[in-house]
């Protein structure tokens, strides 16, 4: 782990209190760190998830699962077909 990686990990950890996300960061760079963390800790690569499953996973860390889901899709960390019927983490 590089110094930069450990710094990012510490910064993401600072966003949580007792396992819950205290707020969704407004700053894009900080939010992107959080989104990468959530994508890699809550979702398995190449597994297909229903919207319900994505929401339930995100609710384990924050009540605004729809905002987090939208951010994950916009960032390209979760992909979905046009009909929104399923979600998948690519990398």
C-alpha cells in the first residue's frame, strides 16, 4: 500500500461514525474516494444486482440510497441497462 493509498483510506474512514456515513461529501474528489470505497466494499465484481439489492446494500451505510446509487452510476462504478432493471460493478 502506498502512502497515497493509506491517506485515501484514512480520509474515507473519517467520513464514517460507528459504521455509518455521516454525510455525502460535496467536494467531487472526496465523493469519488467514497464512491470507490463503497463500490469495492459493498458490491462484488461482475455480479448482477437488482435495484432493491443495491438500495439495501447502500442503506447499510446511509439512508439516502438513491443519491448514492445515482452517484455510483454517474461515476461509472455501477452500470445498468437503459431500463434500470439491474446493476453491475465492472471493476
